[in-house]
């Protein structure tokens, strides 16, 4: 062990600790700018690497949000870079819209964190069958059409049921945020 | 909530949006901040649901999913290191070519070679060329070796096989004259000198003494006001510069050559090694600022900044250290032996607590420089709310800085003690340092 190793390891430990602690927030930010969950892992990998490469430029004060804000700036560029790769063959929002959304998202990081806490509470209040249906459409590789076919139900009707549950959940989240319960 | 907007956002998130719907969605998002807020709200809820699905599933998969960024960094770190290594190798090749060219132009006789080094080490050649990228095997002609940090050390081998180890902070100039002639401005040196040709002793000049060496093993501690020479084998002839007095120091004896001519200048037999030690601040400060503990009024040492430049094999950019270093045994005092079961007790204060790196410079009790050893302590293991701390570190916890150094500090003599914080000024002040013998109570 020497000072170079210790310095590198200390820096690395600090970085990993911050990334692990705030990955959900950064991931939420990335997801809100991506058209599907499938690409989020790829982008998060690039974000992790880019953040580590640039970690020397991260100047932390005592605010716990500093890392999230900084990582979101890095993530924003990674999302845009990734978008350029998939925009040719998919229906995606244009670059200027993603820029607008990223700017707005960076100013609502605390709200987003409160929303995430509220969703978890609201999800727990749904009936088991409702929760299962709502989550099933978000299972990687699944789609409402496939689930409908498996259940022998009309896809449009199922989609409408899922959307009703999403409304219910959204309402619950809004109510909790308004009441300051999270 | 705008239902039509919600429906479009969900269609987008479900990848079921048509091009026409997307165009309408974009137009709305572009001009309506409330629509963007609704979009981000919906997508955030979706992100939590997707996370919940993963958390519900296979725990291992979920873990690896969440750790994707971290895992990528681990993998990426290798590639980053590989790229750095490549860059370092390129720089090394360029440096070697430059050195070869420089040597061919100057055609100076080689006096010594660096056989090993660690920490921050800088070489300035007689022509003023400065090298930070020293590696073992680096040839030395006339020039100055600078070791600014407490963890710096270098071993030199002369063409006749004599070796010199220098421990930082230190400054050593090598004369380019044919016989071995060193100007040791300050620091600690340990030398093992092979028998020299008759009439051509090795010469070492310090600020207060001239040493003539015919063949011996000895340690030198040089400061502006005094030089301590401890001879382990053979003998060394010393001239005190203030009055020209001469002393011949035989094996197992030491002498102090001070600028104060009223002080004794006689060879004295080495004392028995002690197994306990306590700092006597402000005496012995090697690096750091002497200050006063506000509460007790006692002297203490405050860590001060030092830019650590590393050396070639560390392949990294400079690191800012905040360092406090104390001299433990300079040769005229009893040597301090590190015994198994002994421990250091460090009392101090940090304005903004940080992890601490504590280090030792050690020497062989009957010989020269042994090595540098470190112990690293996370801040949460010892810091208190007030910033004051009392930390105990067993000697066994110290590990060698380099593979060439002894695996354990146990059994070695303690030369220097030091501690530092990395990159940030924690406002570190050290009130006292003690080496507690194995049988001393907690």
C-alpha cells in the first residue's frame, strides 16, 4: 500500500458509496428521458463510467443532493448520446424536447424522490390482484398485448384497466405529496 | 391531470405511440411547462414500478441490475487503468529516449544508479533537467535528489557496490567528481560503504559537519543546526564545522555535531533500545506547523500542505497531502524498538474529520534504513462530534509501503512518525503521540 493506492482507493470508495446511495435517483432521471426501460441499463452503465472518469471534477459541499445533481448533468449527455444511436429505428422524442425535459427534471429532483417514496406506499395499498396486474405490464419483455392474449382478454380493455390503476396510483401519490406524508 | 396528455405519455412509455401522436406530444411538451411536469411525474412513477418488478423478481438479478453502474465502473476501471498504463508507458518510452539522448550529448560519467524508490522523489541533474519520472535503474550523474514527503525514500547504488538509502523529507546532492562526494542538506540517510581506495574516502558534507568514510555502515541525520552520526560498523571521521574539532566515531557509537560549540562533541556508545516513547512537542517536528492547543495551552503540531507528485511507477497525478511528521529517534537518543503487541496512542483534533493515514519510518537496530509502513483508519472508526480524537493503532496494523520493505514493523527501530489526510485540509492537529509497550494498560 502507498499513498497513490490509498488516494485512489479512497476516491473510488467515496465514488462507489455515492453512486450506490443515489443510483435510484439518477436512474429515475435517466428513465424519465428514455422511451423504454430496456435501454436504461445500458445508459446507466455509461453514466457510471462517465461519472467515474469525471469524478475529479465533482466538488462536493455538504448537501447530499450534490452528487445527484452532478451525476444528472453527466447522465443528460449520455441519454442524448444514446438517443442518437436509437433514434433512426425507433419512435423517440426529439433532442430539443429531451433537453427541455432534462432541464426541468434537474430542478425537480427532490419532488421526484418524494414521488418515489409515495409510489411505494401507494402500491402497498392496492389489492394484490391489482398490484400484480399493474406490475406485470412493466415486466421486461412483457407487453399488454401478450398478457391479454395469455389471459384470454381483450387487449384494449386490459389496457384501459391498467390505465385506471395508473390513475389510481397517480392520485394516491398526488394526495400524499399534498398532505406532506412523504 | 390532463387525461389526453396522460394517455399520450403512457403510450410513449409503453412504446405504443404512433408517429402522429408523438408529433402532438412533442408540440405540447415544447410549449407547455405543465405538460412537461406531468410527463416527468408519469415517467417517474413508471420508473418506480419497473424497479418494483425487478425487486420482486430474482434477488440476484435485481442486485446485478441495480449495480449496473457500479459494475460498469469496476470493469471500466480496468480499462481506465489500462489506458493510463499505456499513456504512462508512452511517457516512459519518451523519457527513456530523452534520457538516452541527453546522456549521449553530455557524456557524463555515471556515479550511481537508483535501485529502488517510493513516494514523491525528484531528481535535478547538474544541467538543471528535472525528472519526476524516476524508475529503478535510473542512472545518476551529478545532481540533486529531493524527497519532499515523509513517505518518500530512495536507494542508490554506487558503481563500487556501496549503497545509500535516503528517507524523506530530505535533500541530497551528488557531486559529479570521480570519488563519492555527497552534500546532504537535510533528512535521514543510511549508508553501507564498501572499502574505499587509500586516500580517497567517501565524503559527506552536512550543514554542520564533514564526514570521511573509508568503509562502514552508518546512519546520518542532518538538520540546519546539527548533524547526528550513528556508526554501526567500521568507523567514520567527523569534523565539526563551527570549530574544526575532529572526532573518530567507532562502531556502535554516535556523535552530535552542533552549531553550538559549547555542546559536547564526543563519540558516545549507543544506548539500549527503549520500547516505549512519547512525543515532547514542540521538539521533533519534522513537518507541519508548531502551534498551541487552545484548551490545554500545550504545544502541538498542525498538518500543513504538501504536494505529493509520486514517481513514475505510481502513474498518477499529484496528490495534495496535509502532513504532520515527528522525529522519534535521531541517533543520539535511545533507539526505540517496535515490539509485538505495542501500540501507538495518538491524541489530536480535526476541524472537519477525515480518514487518517498514519506512517512510520523504520530502521534496522544494528544497521540502516528498513522501510516505510502505513496504517489507514476510516474517520468513522475514531472521530467524535467535537473533532477531538484518541486513536490507538497496534504496531501489527502497519503494512509496508513497498514489497521490498519488511512485512512487519515489529522488531525494527522507529525513526519518524507521521500522519496525514488526503486531498482535503481537515484542520488536523496532533497533541501527542505515544508508543505504548505491550504490557502497558489500555
